[in-house]
C-alpha cells in the first residue's frame, strides 16, 4: 500500500510542457509553475533553468542530493526515478546516473543505473 512518487526532470520555471514532465503533470499531479520538489504524487528535479537551458551538472547534482535526502526522510513513500536530464535536457546517462549512488532502497532507479556506492 505504498504511495509511488514519480520523479522527473524539470525546469526552474516549472513549465512542464513536454516529454516526461508533461506526463508527470497529466498523470501524477505535478503542478505547473513549480519546478522543484514534490507536488501531487510527483517530484521535480531541475535539469534546466528558467530559460529552459540545461543547468550545470553540479547544480543538478545538488538538486539530486536534496531529492535523495527527501526520499531518506520519507521511508514510507516509494520513488520511481526516470532518466532525468537524459531526454530534452541532452545529458548522457553516464553524466547523471552517478548522482544517484547511495540512493535509499525506496528509490527505484532506471535499468542500468545503480545505487551502489
């Protein structure tokens, strides 16, 4: 009976207009205009800025860390992590997946991504 939270890459404007972000808005309650954190059964991790340009990797890593802390402090929730930043933002999985190392067991990472340190 766990609630599954859908984690997706967003932009800081919260304009969830395309791709996985649009899906999150239509199906998981992601709120338009909110680009960071949880709304409905969705959790936005910014990969692009207010002008919809890709963020520096170190800033994305900071937002991922905030997300992982949220997942740790909410062990009764489960999190379906999508390949954030690897679609419209244009990053590679090799750039993004290491940010999720050490993810808690309530995070379900994409195939091929590992939470092992």
